[in-house]
C-alpha cells in the first residue's frame, strides 16, 4: 500500500510550549479525494450540535477507566521532550494506541524504555503508571500494540473488541463514544479526560477506516470508539480541526477518520493479544 505525507495528530506536551501537530508518513484512505468528498457530504447533513465534547466526569466503575495517557519521551519532537497520546487496555498485558503516538522523530517505533502508560490519568493523578515491555506496529495501519511489564487487569477491566459483524453493521448516524486526552483550549494541559459522542458516517472505499463526524482534537489520537456496551469498533486517528480553528470546510463539519478493527488489521492486532 502506498504511503504519503499527511498531517497526523499528536500533541506536544512540554512546559512552556504550545501544542503542535506532527508530520507522519501514514496512508489514510479517508483523506483521498473521493472519500473526503463523500465524507464531507455525509457530515454536512448532521448538525454539529448533535456531537458531544465535554469534560469527563470521574466514575470509578466506568469501563472508560481502561483508557489512559501514553507518554513518549523519544517522540517526533526528539529525545527528552514529552509528547503524548491516548491508549486503552484490551487484555491482561496489552494496550492499543495509534502508531504515530509511539513513533520517534524518524517515524520509527521508539524504544519501549521511552514509553509509559498512566491508567485513568486525571491531571497529576492516575491509578497506576505502567512500564512498557515491547512495542509492535501493525502493518498498513496507524495502530500500535504495547505490552506492559505489570498485569493491567490487576487494576482495571479491559475493553472488549466488537465483532467484525457488529462493526460492519454500523449505520449512518449511529453514535459511538470515546474518552481521551484532547486539546481543549489550554495549550499547556493535555492531562484531562474528555468525553465524546461522535456519529458514524461511512466506511472508506478500501474498507480499512471509519469515516466519522467527531469533535476530535490533538492529543486524543489512539482513543477508542465504542458502542453503548463499550465494545471497541476502532481507534480515533485523524481529523481536520485539531485545535478548533475551523480553517477548512472539512474542519467546519468536524470530519474525521478512525482505524477500523476489521480485516487484515484486526487479524494482526489479535495475533499480538495475550
């Protein structure tokens, strides 16, 4: 599959600095002209007012406690600078996130020693900080599998993957939900969880991505898209309105894309689960 340079979505979290988007070398089918045109048409028919983007209300028994903050100290901004994204627990030792969250400045996966996962982080507080044992990038997708040294399920119940049949049965306008660590107007703080309700629009032409209408912001890369039963359909990955500036027509209708957990991508992810 051919790749091309696009603007991907990872927030720089560094004291005294504003957040930035990063350049990444990933192929996103949803950014191809035909898919963008259809996505824009579908998104335009749903009011932005139907979307939800609000601070997450802490709930000790919520399945969203499986979501956490991925810290990368050797990311696109260079060694020693903290960059971040969102990830979530799917079994005893496994976290899923976007690959661009764990890339180094050369677009290669960084060493596990540079990564940490703060479970259910809220500000400076978190349930547990996990060291990462190894990192696997999924071919032809912006997805990474992280394995931890300690057992995640000693601290939280994992999110379960939706079946492929459930993912393929998504209908236009169907709501999906998420929690992540997005830009929310404060350039210095990506440590607060936000809750989103998004709307499914369509699958992209190559069937690897979910086109969504979603108030997706920088820092939420790698956050899960779940249904009302907390089954994971995909990973929120890219968009056009990362800092709520509404600079393009795609940004103004909140057009976004997510990696779908179907087909070859799913087979590869499942292969690395415990």
